[in-house]
C-alpha cells in the first residue's frame, strides 16, 4: 500500500486527456534535443561543446526524458499508477502527485539556499562587460598538455592568449568558472571568489549563472515540472555554444564560427548574446523561485504539522 499524505494546497488536477499529451510532447522534444548527443555517445565520440552539459551537470538523458508534472499538480487516471514506482510519489484519494512528507530537513535547507541564490541574483543589476574571458583565463600560462580540451586546437598562439588576458580586465563573478582559472590568472580577476561568498556576487548577466538554471531545475526534480527543466536545458545548450565560440579554442571543424572577443566587433557580438540570454533567463529564474517557495512551504508544514 503506497504511503498516503495530505492533499497539498492549491493543487491543479489533470485528467489523462490533459497530462498524457503533455508527457508525450515532452518526451518527443527531449528526443529531438538529445539525438545527436546519444548517437555520438554510441559511437564513442567526444564533443568539447555539448558533453559538458552531461558531465558537469550530471543529469542523465533518461532523467531529462522522464516527465514530472511538478509540485502541487495531481494526476488522475489509471496510467498515473506508473509514477508510484518513483521516489516522492503518492496516491491520495485516487490522485497521484509528488509528496513532500518524505523530504528530509537537509533538502529543505539546500532548497532555501538555492531560493536565496536565485532571488539575490534576480535582484542585482546585470553586468555585460566580462566578454567571456573566463575561458581564456583557464588556459593562461599553461602548456598544451595542461589545457582541458587537449584534442582541440587553439585559435591563437599561447603567447597571444596570455597577452590578451593580461591586457584586458577580467571581471568574472561566477565562482565555478573562477575556480578553473589557471592559478596565475586568478589574481588578475577583479574579485577574489570563494564558494562561501559566491551567492553575493552572482549576477543575471553572467552566462554561467544563466546556464546554471538547468542545474537548479534538475536538482529540484521531481518538484520542478519537466517542461521547466527542458526550457532551462535548451537555454543551457544555447549558452554553452556561445561560451565556447567565444573561447580561444578553434571549433570550426565542428561547425562553430568563432566570436573573436579579442576584437571590438567580437566583444559587441558577445554582449548581444549575453543580453539576449539575460532576457530569456529572467522568467525561468522566476519560475524556479516559485518552485522553491512551494517546496519549502509544503515540506515545512509537513514537518511542523
């Protein structure tokens, strides 16, 4: 007998005629997004641009394909019984939904941290002046065998890359990019970043902050609706492509034209992309904050009630 829990407040109820097409559409859309990656994986081919989305974020393609309605949504119909095989699902009065009664206090604490990070980021003014120098700082002063993408050539000689990094002010605000800088490049950054203070510097113009919306959406699964997870994934794909096109790597053989941020024209092009990503990320960040709010409220009520 599945565990029963109180029906959460403000719940939306979906009949099979409503949620089955949504699930089918989601799975079809994910298949279209993932097909090239899965085909490369079957052939054992590496891809310096796209593989990052499946290694750094460590959210399996099969998990991305699995459809979840999200918190405070109940599913009606016999087909919903399948969801009871997965963690956090419960049937109450014939309605299947994700439960919050089993959420551990540490997950509530991490969700509060995530919620605060998202809100602080949303409240800050965006900055568009970094011009993607973080990828250049990662190869600064390094020998070829120390570079992360060893199978990909650089567009410029190492001495030219180092000169560009020294000549331009690095103003990275994202700790998880900064921590991968070459040790000699970290003192060149305007900020000395640490994990502990990362949330006080994250800002919504940063490509990596907006790409990380996929990380937060995946960590909120199954409480975040899968359509939101897929929307953040699509944004992450677009950002990752621009991120690497603006890097010092030569990716022309893979069909990626460089954004030459070492030139004024290239910096303007990068900033145009950056502003577009900022605009596209804003509603996704707001949706994620609402998921955090609902999870914290419902789980906290379960613990105290």
